[in-house]
C-alpha cells in the first residue's frame, strides 16, 4: 500500500529548511547571490524541475526557474549580466554554467489566461496552473517554505505523471515532455493524461521533431515514435 498523503505532506514540511541549505550548496556563487539579492526587493519563488528532482533524489541542477512578484530590484540584479528576453516577457540568463529563467508572475501565459478569476496570489496560482502534477509545487525563497497542491502529493505517492491545468500555450512540448520525463525518471503516465495528449495529437501539427530541436537541440523521439506512444497499439493497427 502506498504512503498516505498526510505522511508525504509531513515529509515535505520537514524538508523546507533542508531544501534551503541544498539550494545554497548547489547554487553557490553568482546564482545564489543573484537570487538572494532579488529576494531583498520582491517575493521570489522557485519552481519546476529543481524541486521535482530534489524529491526524486536527483540532485544535478542545470536550469533554475524563478517567478517574481514585481520588477523591483530586477534592473540592478541584471546589471552587467548577459541576458535575453524569453517568452512572455521573462529573462533568460546563463550564469555559472546554468540557465536561469526569470518571469514576472502577472506576465506569464497562465496568469493572463486566468486573470479574470484570480488575484495576484503567487503561492496559489503557480501550483494550480502547472501542466504536470510534478510541477504543482513552488518554494518561497523569502519564507523558506513550500506551497503545493494535492496533485504533487499524489505524484510522490504513485510516481505517475498526470496533468493539473489543461490549457497550455505549447501543447506539442507537453506531449514530448510526457514521454521524455517518463523515460528519464522511469515514471508511469496516467490514462487521463494519455487521453488528453492523444486528443491534442489529432487536433494539431504532427511535426514533433521541430519542437524538440528548439527545446532540446536534438530529436529524442521521431514523429513515428510519438505516434506510437499517443495511440494505443490496437488503434494504431487499425490506422495502418
């Protein structure tokens, strides 16, 4: 029998201070100083892969994803650094061999998609508008505290990838990443998610190699491999 969600929640709470120390060690140098300096001017939240990997006991960090409440202090932090604007008005920085993405919350796609229904509550918006359940958690740099939904707790219990918030600006990448993370971390994929990405496949562009070149710099799954993964074997045979 799997662990109770309440026990997993206690485990996450017990790791809040440990995670802070982990960040200080793994991001030592310029990156940690950048985050620390930024947190003195605005609320800073860490999200995405670095937290997922930490709870999967994978401690190699290549990318750092940050969301900030406001631009206060950002110009000073970026001063002297090489950066470029990424999607939705964010900033991409390469520092100490790692990629850092910084977004202001009210400029992200998910926030603008739901802004009529939500206030600027970062602690709630980010976990609730993540696509994957393993991303339904953030870490407040200022408070040294995790904020998450039950979706993340369920992921840790079942090691099954599922989706939380269906609307997404990059459906193709979500399809590719489903199978990429499944393979990389030996995870399961829920039937609900498979049904969704299968419907997306038939509704959209079928060239999945192009999006992989853009995101990974290489093709991991050929178009035919993606087709085989999104369609059950019996249905695939009927299509031939």
